[in-house]
C-alpha cells in the first residue's frame, strides 16, 4: 500500500467511525418529521457514499451540499449540490433543514471571524447539527500528516514547506504559496469549539487514548 493509499484508508476509517454520531441525529429527525433534510456545509457528494444507502433511503434522507468547489453534478435523487459560500446562505431561512452537518470544514474557512460566521450558519439552519474538526492538540496534523508541524510558528512552517513537501502538501515554490498552505487549515481547541457552539455537546474522537478530533453535536 502506498503512503497516499494508506492515508486515504485511514481517512475513510475515521469517517466511518464518525458516522456513529450522525446516525442517531438522522433517526431522531425521522421520528419527529418522517424525513431528514440535511444541509452539508462544505460537503462533497462522495462523503455520503460511506453511509448505508438503504439506511438513508429508509429514513427519507435528502442531502444538500454547499461547497465553494464546482459540483460534480452527480445524478442522485437524494442529493442536491450547490456551489456557494457556507458563510453566507441568505437563500435558506432559519430552520430550513432538519440537520446541519459538516465534516472537516470549519478549519478551512479562514480567520476567526469566518469561523464565527460558519458556526452561526450551522446553528441557525437546523434544530440539530453535527460539526467535526481536527483537534489542535493532537500531535499529528491531518492535512500535512506531519508530527507537531501545526504547533510550530507560521514562519517556520512556511520555511519547511519551501524546503520539501509535507504530507498532503507539495513543496511550495515561494513564501506566498507556503503561507497560503499554512493558512489553509487552522485547527481549533476545545475552548474555541465550545465558544463557537455553546449549545452543543462536545464529543471527542480518540486514537490511542488521545483526542484526535472534536465533534460539536446538538441533538
Ligand atoms: C477537507 S474538505 C472536506 C470535504 C467534505 N466535508 C468531506 O468530509 O469529505 C474541506 C472542504 O471545505 C470546503 N470549503 C471551505 N471553505 C468553504 C466555504 N466558505 N463554503 C463552502 N465550502 C467551503 C472546501 O471547498 C473543501 O471541499
């Protein structure tokens, strides 16, 4: 197995484990409403293929993904892809969905003010939400897959990126590219997540006893 295949395998493994926290939210919405309309902020269609299709259909799930990326226009009756900015969704009124969902996105939306906007959307669009993000104090940074890389000062990280590739990130040609890489993911700690999602339970995903990611869940 190549390094890239190993990373993809681990990523799928953790996502599958995470689904255990999402399924009860779908079941609750279905019990209440006879359906579950999900908005997946920063979502991609392929993420939902990890879920058991029969379960999604039995619970009348419909997923709307909102992503800056161009949709791949997958023809699927249970999925609608929208190209858009999850920080600004005026087309959807409050509680337009039964559940807001987001996996590994909030750390990519930009500075703290943008994270606040993102959290506000997740909290207003549905009565239930699930927002997952990698944990700052887990020693391996998931985007660069480099131990303690994210704990180094920005300038040091940029310097290392200009010297050689780091995990998923290729070697940067110059300081501009390196800084864009460094700023492309900004990991959060527990206090920051509690502030952003004050009405949620903060669940922890563990690996070898260490917290790897945080999940803000409002049931
Ligand atoms: C690490 S990927 C996760 C994708 C997907 N949620 C999953 O788990 O497979 C982060 C995604 O967030 C999206 N993203 C970042 N900022 C966004 C924003 N402001 N609005 C919508 N999507 C955004 C990116 O385009 C990217 O697809």
